[in-house]
C-alpha cells in the first residue's frame, strides 16, 4: 500500500521533493488555487469544522481517513494509483507494448487536450454548487456537498500535476487557464456545456451528482485505459472518490422520491407542493433535463477524434480488458440510430468511429439501474407511478439528434408541438420557483427538511444525527 507524504506543502505520492523545479512550479500555482477556492468555492461554512474524508494511502485498504477539517485547510494533493511495472498497452496500434511513462511527441496535443477538458470540469462543478450550502436540507447533506467539493478540487490538482509534469510551458499555461475560466461566465465559460448550467437547488444537485458525475465515471474509466501510464494511474485513483459523488446523487434522489411517495399516500394527491414535498412530475422533469445535458457530454455519435484516440492508445473503452474482441476494431462495424425524414433509421458505420456511442450506451445502461432503484421505492409505497429514463434523442444539442424534436417516450415531433409541450417535459420557471421555495436550510443535527427523508445510515459508521458540520 502506497502511503501519501503529508510533510510538504503539497501532499503527494509522486516523490515531488525529488523534482525541485516541478515542486516550485506547483507551489507557485497553489496560491492561485487557494484564491480561486476563496472567491468561487463554497460561500458558507468556510471556517467551520467539517467531518471530511481525506486520502492517506492509495492501496486497496486504508486510503481514506475521516476527521474534522476546515475546508481551507483541507490537504489537496497529487495521488496516483500504484504503478504496475509490467503494464502494457491494452488496445490500438501499440497494443502489447509497454505503457508510456513520458508523452510521445505524436500524441502530445491529443493527451493535453483530454487532460485539459477533464481538468476543466472539476472546478466547474464546485462553482456551480457554491451557493447550495445556504439551503442544505441537513448537516448530513451539507457534509456530503462539501466532500464532493473538496474532492473535485483535488481532482483539479491531479490534472494540473500532469500538465506541469509532462507538458512544459504549454502545460503551465493550460493550468493557469483552468482557474481563469468560470462556470457560466459570458466571456470565459467552461469548455463543456453542462458545466455552464446552474445548479440552483438540491434536487438539481442530486440529479447532477447522479447523471453528470456518472458521465465523469465513464470518462475516467476510458482514460484509466490510456497508454500514458501517469494519466491512467491518476484516473484510477480518482474513480475511488467519484464513487461517493454518485452515491450522493443516487441516495439523494431516492430519499426525495420516498418522501414524495409518503406525502402522496398521506394526502391522496400527486401535487405535494402544498404539503412541503416535490411532485413526481417535477422530479421527472429534472431527471429529463439532467439526463439530456449529460448525454451531450459524450459528443457526436461518430467521431474521427475518438477513433484516433483509441487507435493511438491515448484513450480506451470502458472495461477494455473485459471486451471479447481484438482491441483493434479495424474491421468491426457498429449501428448508429438517427432520424431521417421524420423517422428513426439505423446506419452501419465503422466501430472505430462510433466509440463515443459505445461509451454512451454503457452510461445509459448504468443510469437505468438507479432509476429502477427509485421505482422500487414507489412500488414499495403501493403507487403505480414510475420514473423513466427518456429517449436518447430527447432535448439533445449535440450529435445526430441535435435540432430534432423528440419526446421523452421517443416520438418525433414538429417544432410547434414541441414548443407547446416543452414545459410538460422540462422544468418550467414556475417549477424551479416552487422547488426553490422549499429550500429552507436545516442546520440542527438529526433534523431534515420536510421534502427529503433521512438516510438509513450515516457516514463512516456515524449515526444519522451526528454533527457532520460544527455550526457553532
């Protein structure tokens, strides 16, 4: 088990003290990061003790330590999974060759771009969520929000380390830009559209951590297969932390659904807003929105860049080593759905060009598992209503469905019908206002807002009424 050195200014397990030039460069970046955190990180409880998890090792066991920490004092750092000395490239034209420890010149631009895009998402989500602490439904949820935030900050450090360590002046310049772009900024927005959307309330936060962080899981899973070993090891460790983010989303939505179901039964109505709950119809609209926005993150269904990344070895497929093929795909084909003349049709394309779709399909299957779980809560309550994952073409802005109007259940519509019914499928201004009205903070241990159930268990074997945030 590889331990983490906490003796220096920057915790790490990459022997940073042996490379003084790199150490000085990262230490010069650190004040800019802390300034960004102060200005665009969480707006409340900045100096309070938070019961946070901090990495202490990167092996299978003992990689996390729980204790009270003030967020500005959280030990962000650089943690890579343990190196496998015999690791070889799993796919593409370099399949079977030793994994790269340095960046090959011919793949420099591709790798830098992938690292920058991944790195840009990490501070973006912190910026999107910075005001949520003002309306937390409980100290338990407030703590989970801050855990997500500090880990996204650490994931930014992970990408910045790679840029500084392997990409010279270009990498240092890109690292600076990661702090200069801001979510939703009119002049310098974040790179990907989903990370410029607002996260105005806790239902949106739980949907974000379920759907958008799940996209992050799958993107990290493909980068974990990279022939560039430092990137692969970085993403492997990041996946350990990403699991908690999706747990927050999965259980958060479930607790809302359970509370809504109880209110529906108690008051014999679907409109539970007057009774302090969030109607299933509104939960479905939020689900529809966040699913569609997250689907766009996978890019176009067919992509020359994706084919080149795979063939070059810089990015693999989800669970590459479990695939029962030649890991080259030179002669393989794939089917891509689209709409032509108002009808759904299927085109056959080279599998290499459809790798974005391959990853997206894996993602959709994973998304459906959580929705099944939420529906079991409705079934247990004796309700007939069910949540659904909308059609892959619903409300899409990227790819073959961009500009095509498709209902959640997969019907191709004309624009007039879409405009007339859009508020039936996506959160309206009134829906968001009604949800916002419920977002009253609850900061007493063991108490929860009336629109969400308590969790069944606490964090790290603590009780549900544990003081996860010391507010005094």
